[in-house]
C-alpha cells in the first residue's frame, strides 16, 4: 500500500470539502449550490459516506459510498462519484481506494462492491475492469422536467 497518501472516511461535518472535486467530476454542469443541496440530502438519508484520499492536508481523491441491499446480491457496497485530481492520476490512488473499499465492505458484511461509471468514461470503465469488476447490466435513467 502506498504510504505517501492518507485515506479515510470524511466526517459529515467536513463533507462539503468534496464539492470542488464533485464539480470537476461533473465538468461544471452543476453549480456548487446545487451540489451542496444534493449532498445535504444524501447525508440526511443516513447511509451515504465518502472516502477521501489526502496528500498531507490536501483532498486529492474522493469516492462516494453507499451500503445497500438489493434482491440480486443482498447487502453490498456501491461506489460512485470517484474522482482523483489530474496531477495525481496514474500514481496508484485508484487501486488504493479500491483495496480500501473491498476491505471496508467485508467489515460491513457486504457480499460485493459495485461501481458506477459514466457510460462515456471509457478510461473509468477500463480502470474498474482492471480491478476485477465486470459489467452485469446497464444503469439507465429517465429524467423529468
């Protein structure tokens, strides 16, 4: 494991520190005020957590975590909104996060870890596949006005 970086769950009272990275992940499509409101709603649901990777005190990577139960797998952990700052990519941070997630999921009694990745994010899809993840379906959405 790379000891250069610190990895830990971000406490709810510091959760807003993820918003600049979520903004970059979504390529500026959503204003920070919208992201803040959505984050507060996610936290209020009670089962959202976020993993943070730090270089000293600088937050350089994030991964949202949901512990869920579904018919097809039972209790599992779902990773989403995974982002690593550009200057820190290709340094093993993604693998560091996946290893942490797998260990944490096992401690939580989960049967698996799932990952969400935007359909157009071919690099992200390739990353998850190299970490042993396989596609088992499609994540589809229908938006309302």
